[in-house]
C-alpha cells in the first residue's frame, strides 16, 4: 500500500464514521481503522518499508488530518452526556481509534507539526468516554454483557488519551511576562482538559478496570498491557508541568488515588520481574519508560502519607507494602546507569530513570516503615534496631550504591544542588541508609552481630554498601552547604544532615556487627572457602579505606563535622569509624589461622596496609583532639589501646619504631583506671596480644601495662583469675621480649660490633630472666595470691628496661632506611599510598591499581595515587626518601620471580626427560 492509498482509505473512513448512525457501522469502521493503525497493521508495514510520502502525498495527507481533527473536536457537543445505547459506546470507541490513527500518521508520517491540531480533542476523549464506561459498567453489573467486553472500549480510550498527553507535552505554550513556563503549561493543560473531567473519567476507568481485573497476574496479556498503559498515563500527571493541576486534584481525592494505587501495584512487581529478563524475552508491556512513569505515580500517590499532610492518608496493606519495597529495590538494582535518555522525560536525562525509581523506593520504604527518617523540625534521633527481612536487606544493599551514584551525578550537574530532584534523592538516601543502619545494629551490647548480618555470605554486600554510603558524604555536603546560608530550616538541609549521619552510623554498625560475629563458634568461618574469606577481607579493607578518608576529610574541612554532628559530636568519635573494620579484619584472620595462607596475595597484603592507615588516622585524630583541648574518654582510651596493639600485631614490624604510636599508647594507658585492667573484656585483653608479638609486648611493657595490671591485682586479692593472668598471659609476653632479645644479640654478633643498644638489651634480658625464674618454678597449687604478686613485682623494673632497650635497638639509625622501606611497602599496597588521603570521591577497590583513574609513580612504578594532589603530598611527606629503594626492591623481586620461573621450567624439563628415559 502507498501513502496515497492509505490517505484515500482514511478519508473514506472519516466520512463514513461521521455519517454512521448504528452500532454495526461504527464497529466496521473501528475494525478498518484498527487494520490501519493496529500492531502489525498497514501503517506499520508501510513505515517498515522505509517509503516516505512524496510532497504531494504529504500535502494531501495533511488535508485529511486537518479535516479529521476539526470533525473530532466538533463531535464532542453532538454526543449526549448520558450514554444509553451500545451504538453511542461504539461511536466513542471509533472516535478514540480515529484519534490514535491520526496520531500515528502524524508521528510515523513525519508530520509532527500537525499534532497541535488535535489538542482540542481532549474533552471528546474524557466526557463521552466517561459516560460510555458508566453505561458499560451498568450493563456488566446487570448481567447484560460479560466483563471481558469492557476491554476493547477501555483500551481504545486509554491509548487515545495517552497519545493526547504526548501531544500536550510536545506543544508547550510560551511563557509570558506574567507566567513562568511551568505556569503557562499548567494553564494550557487545564484549558484543553479540565481536571474535573479527567477526575470523573479516572473514576469510571477505575470501575471498569476492577471488573476486568483477573484473579491472577499474567504477563503479556491484553489486560497487562492495558494496566501498564494506565500506569504510564497516571505517571505523566506527576512528571510534566502541563498536568500539574490534574495531578494535584487526583491526590486530593484520596479514595480515587488509593483505588488506582492498589490497581497499579501488581504491575510494579511484574515490571520488576520482567525487566530482569533479557530484552528478547521480556513481555511487550515491560519497558524502562513504563517503569519510570509507573514509579512517578506510585511515589507521588504515597507522598502525602509520608508528609502526613492529609487526614485520610493514602496507605497500602503490609503485604502490598512489602511487595512494593521489594519491586522498587529490584527495579533500581537492574536499572542501567547512566539512565537512557528519553525525549518524554525531564531535560536531565542522566537522572530521569534513576530518580523516579529512587523516589518510588523511598516511598515504598516509608510506606512499610513509617517514621524511619526525621521530618523537618523534629528532634534528631539515631535509628533504632530494626528487624529487616534478609531478602529486603539484600535488595536495599544492592540499591544503595545506585543512590550514591545518582547523588554524585546530581551534584556534578551544572545546576545539581538546585534541581528539585536532588531533594528526593537526598531523602531516599537517608531513608534507605536508616533502614540498613537499624538492621545492622549489633545486639546484646555489641557481643553478637545483627540478625540480618548473621550469615557469613552476606557480609561482603553489607561492607560494600557501608562504603558506598560513606562515599556520598561529599555530595551531601555540597548540597547541605548550599542550603546553609539562607535556608537553615529547610527540609533539604534536614535530610542532607540525616543522610550524612545515618551513612556514618551504618558504617559503624556494619563494622561492629562484623567484628561481633568473628569469634562466635556458629559464625561459620571454618566452613568458608578461601575465596569467601578473601571477599570478606577485601570488603573490610574497602570500608576501612573509605572510613579513614572520611576521618581525614572531616579533619581537613573537606567535609564539615557539623554535617555529621549527630554521630560525630566530638573529634574522638571519628575513631568509631576507622576502628571497627580494622579490628574485624584482624579478628577474622585470627579466627581462620591456618586458612589465611590460602588467601589470594592481594588480600593477604591488606592487614599491614590497614595497620599503617589506622595508625596515621590515629595520629591525626589525636592531634586534632589535643589542638581542640578535647579529653579522651576512658572508654575510648580502652578501645584505642586494643587498636594500637592490633596495629602492632598485624602491621609491619617497623611500625613499632614510630615514637608517636608509643606516645599514643602511653596516653591511653594513663587514662584507663586500674579497676578496668582485670575485667576480661575484649577491649582490655592486651596481654593476649602482647603474648603474640614482641613489638606489641615491647611497646606495652615499656609504657607500664604490667605495672597497672599488678596494681589492679593487688587491689582485688580475691580475684581468682590473677594466677591465670600472670601464668597464661603475662609470662608469654615476657617470653616474647626474651626471644626478641636473643634475636637482637644474634644480629649484633653477626654485625661484629654490638654497640650500646645491643649491650643494653643483653643486660636487661639477663636481669629479667633471673627475676622471673622464681615465677616459672613457683608451684601454682600452693602459691597464695599475695606471694605470687610479691615475687612478680621483682621483675617489673627490669622488664621495662628490656622493653625500652629493644625499642632503642629497633630504632637505631642504621636500621631506619630498612624500616622506612618496610612502611612504604605496606602503604604501597593501597589504592592511594598517601596515608592522609581525603578523596572520598575516589571509586574502585582498595588495593594498589584498583582505584578508578589512579596514577602510578613514574619513578619507582610501585606506589599508586588517586590523583596528583595525593602524589605531591606523599612526595613531601617522605616518599622522595624511599622512591629509589622501592624501585630497586621491585626490580629485585621481579628478578627473583624470573629466576624462580626459570628454575621451575628447568625442573619440569628435567622431569620430562627422566620420564622419557624410563619409557625407553
């Protein structure tokens, strides 16, 4: 068929339609129009052929379209407001189908300028359409027709009004000196389609769809396509300014809005399932455009309930709320990002799809968990423990990084902080993070992990989500700072602050819950594979890296502490960010001793890197506390002692050479009361750590840890654990010092010149060995506590001298180059070797070379940086002194690996030759 033939046929059908007066003729015209414009019809085949209308054919088609538009606009007044015959119903259906056909001809025939002629047809679609549906619903209710017969007229009306919406969005009126563009658009929308008419038509459409609703959802059916089209039409009411008055009137009609929402909710779940399928297997109604418009309606319908602005809140049941939250999270998880551009959505194409889905997710979360976030003017309160189902938690964990990406994209936009969408993203971020933070809160005074985190296989997802939440702090701060000067009480500022605080709290809770689950016998670590352990360790490393960057960013003013003042109410509270993932990683490696050797090399290098990063954060925070004259609390000092000992245990041996670490240990020991020294808490089991490492023992003994433990024991002679403390904890720590002294003596002898430091070590070791000889042989069965303490006191001074001598030996000048190289190699395992990096915008993994856009030192080719700023800062901080040594060590390692590979290849060749000789 040619365009000319199609035009002639359309003209004949228009004239026949206008002259018809019976149902049979109307139905015949409807069928012929459907053959032209229906799916796979003549217009589709003509368009697929690539044939375009000639100028003469286009002009003739324009004339036909203009005639059709004028006749349709005039037809409204000739159709009675009360429909009482099926002939009139058929007439309305033909008018809708004719409108659809003309719309497709304007778009597919490359004549978009003709669309504006059809704007006055809105009242024809709404008023007679509503009357026709009222008649049909009565017929079904009286048993005069089957409910299924409603589908054709309702579908025709829905498709026609959806096409008219497209025209209205495409033809926005120009702004005037008295009206903005949005106001002018809204006025034009009301003029062509009065909101009251649309409200009446929606009430009739809801009644029709309820009669059509099947008992179970079946994707791909005609009803499914019709319901999705209704959802799209409703979504446009809350997406485009031209329909703002229509959307506002719909929200005021709580009963109608609730009915439409309950009707649409099953399609949201079906859309979430369908869009996870490959494109060639998706049902025809599943598309991202449909999902976006559907989400716009759902989030708008639930919005009054969140703000509690209506007495009759639009609510859904608990089962519907759970399904909606699940579907919303699934849609956001599988949504492509950046969002696909669409001419029908907002001008900020990169945010369109993600924004609407985020709004729907936030509305669904607020619907199921009302009051989870703070409203403007309310007193801020930290989220409480929340029993979030594991399946929902997993979906929210996968959705949270997408919210972080959307926040960054919104701020990166030229007018990002000014976009109205930004406020919705901020609020969604606060809601989702609050839900996850409540679900991650440890139980039983932090001795057991949160139930949602009890499964070992779930930990990596929680750790990645916590790190993603911390990464959005710079974006939130940019928005919060913009609102600060002029709008102190704004909701954007309130939700920005809440989003930042719950992000920090989420990271803290996830870290402590992970740590709490490490020592449990039912944690399942022994049954985990090396790959699972490596994944969890990598997640802890990533969270710790981002947490340290947060601490440095807050201290450097990159992110204001006032933004997170609800959680970080003083400087020392930053410790609760950097400590949990580090001690959790060390506890995990300790609990899987013997399995750790099977970890991949990159994961095995993470603990020394975490130790040096933790130490640098510790120094920065302590310096900031001292500058602010902020006293360290007793509880914080106790926790810091455990962190310092853990850093010495798992960090490079050269870490003990840093006098700042020893000074920090001395300060914390001075703040811990003697009564806390024998309580057996995890935070005060320092002697157990000292018994595992001479470096830990040297620092703690030199600063008087045994003295404080002894004084505590003397103050509580009835404590039955004193003998166990001395024999099973203190004695191994002393043995570590003696073993280290023997090593120092051997190194000194090999060097040929013992020196003063080595001589001091030898002298102190001999004194300690004589002093504790009595304790080694003291019969535990007959010893009284007082006698044991009296004998033990004799070796305290020499033990302190031995520890100080060992530290002096390790810090001797000739050993410092090797120690600096050791520390630099530990830092080189990080994605950014600068230990005070504050770049929260850096993406990628925590290991060297994993950072997105990271740069490698051009001289040594060993260390990586997130950017030139960190590279220059690390050069000034000391990299210039070890750059050559790092390069030489790298070259030596490469040579060793090559030699080992050559030796292995030679061995394999010898084995092959020997096997050949045996066969001969």
